[in-house]
C-alpha cells in the first residue's frame, strides 16, 4: 500500500460538494428543459448582460468547442441571440432573448427557494462563510497562478 498524502483531495471534495448541491437544483433545471451548462450561461448573462463567447466560456467554466455547439443549440431554441459588437464588428455578443428572460423569471423563485432551504439547513452564517472562503481561496490561488504560456 502506498503512503498516504499529507492533504485531503480538495478538488475531489469540491466536486463532491458541487454534486451534493446540484442534486437539489437538477429537478428545477430538468422541469425547465435546460441543462446545467445552459443554466450557467443563462444565469451569467442574466446577471452580467451581453458578453462575448470567450468571456462566457471563462465565466461559466465551459470549454470553447463545447460552448460553441451549445450556443448554436440555444440560438435554435430561441434562448440567446447574437449581435455584432458595436466596438468591433469582427466580434459578436451573446445576449438573452425575451423567451429566456421569461424562463429565468419562472425559475428564479424556485432557485431562490432551494437556496433558502440550503440556508435553513446549514445556517446563514455557514453559507456566508462558504461564499467568502471559496471566493478568497480562488482569488489567492489565482493571484500567483502561472499564465497560460508559463510552465508549471
């Protein structure tokens, strides 16, 4: 048997936490007919406004080739629209449609109710601390992370 590691597997633990949380939200997404990735895009655009595809990919943690295919499907469904950027005609911006805004408006109370259930279960203090600590951890780790062309 190999010697044990000095630390718990934090990426695995965070994935487990994500799956535990998503189990509460998947029925809402399924009933609305959207995938988890589509919901990330819809919610991000709802909160941030129109964005370029590469910005969406980064913010939603979706690989660009997957996002390209997904955006095409979302456009066919009438959930997003594309427009040329006013600043640079070579670029496109993705934004929500009236249909997706209505969908988000229908989903918002259900999603908020799930978050309230989670807060009731674990307490506001722990939930606020989790938000703060995860944000702080990501910021600190990202601060000294090598750039895309640096070796690790």
